[in-house]
C-alpha cells in the first residue's frame, strides 16, 4: 500500500522537472484496478517503486481473495467476486528499460529504494537503450499487458514495441504528449497504428490543466482481439435494473 513508510522511502526519487507527482500514484491505482501480469516501464525514476508496489499489493490481494472465495466473509468483502478470475496464477512482473545516462534522472537511485522496500524480486532491469531491447522484453514476457513510457523517444518506442502490446486489451500509458507539436505528432502516429488494428483502439488523454509542461498522460488500449466476457453477473442477460435496455432502439441492444 502507499503507506507513510513507502511515501518517505520514495521521496528522494522525486525530480520536480519530471512532473510525475500525480502520474506515479495514478499508475499505482491503474495497476491496482486492471491487475496486469506483465508490466513494462521505459524511463525509470520516481514512478518505478509505485509500479512495483502496485504489483506486490495486487499479488497479496489476489492471495487473500482466493482464500476468501466462497466463504461467508467474501459475501461482505467482495460480493461481486468473479470466481473464474482466480483460476489463473497471479505472479506479476515489472521489466524496466533505462540507459541510466541522464544526469537529472533518479533512475539509478531507484534500485536501492526498491531493495529497501523489499520490491526487487518483482522487478527486472534492462540497462540500455530502448532501441534494440525489445527482444529481451519479448523473451521475458511474450506480450505486455501494460507499458508505461516516459522518455522523449516515444516514437522509437512505438515503432519497435507496438506489436508487443497485447492486442487483446493491452494498455499503453505515455507521458506528456499534449500541449506541444511533437507530442501531437506522436498521437497522430498512434491513431495511424489504430487504423492497422481496424480502428479497434481506445485512446484517452488526461491533462493536468494547472501545468504548462510534463502535464499529461495518454492512455491507449488495444482491443483488436479483445472479446468482452458476457453476462458475468449472476442475473445474466435478464439483468436490467434501470430499465435502460427497454428504452434503447432495438439495433443497439
Ligand atoms: C523523464 S525521465 C523518467 C522519469 C521517471 N519516470 C520519474 O517519474 O522520475 C526519462 C528516463 O528515460 C531514460 N531514457 C531516455 N531515453 C532513453 C532511451 N532511448 N532508452 C532508454 N532509456 C532512455 C533516461 O535515462 C531517464 O532515466
């Protein structure tokens, strides 16, 4: 969890000009919500322990929920639990790529902080340029569930790593593509990749309106091969508590 101990351990990694003060906890909670198994970070620093801690907390939560499944207690604590979800093992891993050459970056200092927080076993670091490192990422993961990219080389990343993002719901989070022309060009490139996926791509820009730079996160979700599981709720298709289905035109029901 993002305890006081965690917050004080990671404080030394925070570099104001990197602008990830809100993004780091945002990524933590994104991971807590979508529970990815294979996470890739390109551009380490303050964000790194947030990603690793989220995976550790997810693993602890899954273990605890698995034990609770079917018990009286679970009806109170996780009344919407999806039993099928717990059939797969959950042993998440974070792979980080960083060339460790930026004197302003706290990337090299992230490693001892991870150690101190007992998170090193969740993290594998590839020290080197992102260009040419995708093969190692592929060997380790196959496909990636969530990639977080925080460098000026986002275009090079997209060219080399796009096919590693799982087309069945894999997500990509990119820092600071809004409010400057080159960032907008990268976004246009992402949309062109989306056309290759037959338009099956979801994109959301989150802007921090009080900042002039390092002020956005762009979230992309590949859904080319994603099939939503239907009617997980016990009532199934008959469930229409608000009556909205009856009000929709027949062709969109
Ligand atoms: C903006 S900083 C990352 C900030 C970090 N996410 C944080 O929250 O503090 C960018 C990092 O990316 C790394 N980097 C930049 N270009 C790279 C490349 N082409 N390949 C690998 N690492 C790169 C730098 O060494 C630096 O550590």
